[in-house]
């Protein structure tokens, strides 16, 4: 699946961001 990278517009899941 393309767009598995964090912050990818093609990704169905939200971009992985470090917990603040």
C-alpha cells in the first residue's frame, strides 16, 4: 500500500506524531 509513510496524504491513518 502506498502512503504508509508518516504524514502521507495517501495514508488512511493519521500521521504518526510523537506524544507531547
